[in-house]
């Protein structure tokens, strides 16, 4: 059986979002394959300062909706209904967005 690809956006949407988020360097595509041969594509932006601050604030308040804030703050395009009704897709999407927060490396240097 051939994979069904769900990618509800194109280069125009990518260019439009790039203009709003500081360039294409802040955009990524997350592809999630399901066990029923479907492939969901999501256009996401790397978490910015405001998303990270919202996460920190939510953790202080013991807010259980922190995952929803991550998704709302980072997922720009894709089949939202799929991740709302399929926990496996939602979980993978959260995991991959979380990895984006760790994609930069810092170094501490003694002076």
C-alpha cells in the first residue's frame, strides 16, 4: 500500500511564515509516519523566548496545559485535527518540538 501524504501547505505558506518569524532559519518541518501508512507534515517554528517563558510560567503555576501552549506557540501548519484525535501523533509532535529547544549548543568558558 502506498503512503498517504498529508501536507496542507506549500512554499507560499512557508515564505509567509518565514517573514513573520525572523526567516526560514527558524522554521522546521516535522514529518510523522503512522502505523496505517499515513505521513503527516507539520510546519513548525523553533520555540522563541515567548514560548519558553510561557512554559516556565506554566511550570511555576503547576499548569497542566503547558503542552498545549507549546503546540499553539510552535505549530504553524499541518493537520491539526490529526494530532487532536491521535495521541501518538500529538506525542511525537511534542517530542520533536521539544528537541528543537535543545538544538543549539552553548559553551561556558572561564575567563
